[in-house]
C-alpha cells in the first residue's frame, strides 16, 4: 500500500500479517461519533482481536477498541461498540460473499487519518496453520542470511 495522503497512522494490528495470509486489502471509511474522533487523534485505539463482519448488507467493525475521551464527560462513547464501515455497495456484497466462504475473514490492519477522515485498512485474510508459521519463520531467516552475506561480500 502506498502512503499517499495518509496524515497520521493511529494504530496497526501487528499480529494480522503474522496470524493470517492477507490476500487483498481494502480502504474503508468508518462511522464515528465526535468523542471517538478526538480519541483517535490522541492515539487511543487498539485493533487487537478486531474483525469485520457482514450483516444485513453492511460491513460492521467488531471489537475494535477506541478509548474514552476524558473531556467528553457524559457524552462519551462505548469503547468497544460496533462501528459501521463505509464502502461501495458492490464491494460490500463481494466481500460479504467471500467472508461467508469457509476460512475467510476480514481483519483490520491499520487505522489512520486520510485528508481529515478516519479510515481503516481491511485485509481479506485466511488463517495460517501452525506449520505455515514455521515455514514463514524459516523463509524469513533465509532471506536475512542472504542479505547479510551479500553485505559482507568484499568489493560491493
């Protein structure tokens, strides 16, 4: 993903690319209340254990934590409430069909501001098995060794 127009990354789901094989990514808007926007600008968010689900023709972000804004008083929001995601209708329908397939899930990878609007980067993902983790670790260590060997070669 190119960082074109991204003003500020609020939070990243670091476990997403480790636990899942991301096949496709989508940028979605997110419906927020005022105190949530203030909390996001303060960096009070966490995407751990969050996922998106398809319900009644809409995509819903579930279990994403946006901390309470201390100055909101009684107008504050529920930190783990469900939030509606904004995408084109055709994309929502296509993603809904893929999510209903066995093994696919929609994982939030990043939460950020772009041109003043809060956005979430969603990944269409398939869960990795334990042996996939081991193979990925081995491949990464081999790539690291190759880079180190290339850097140590004289004359470069």
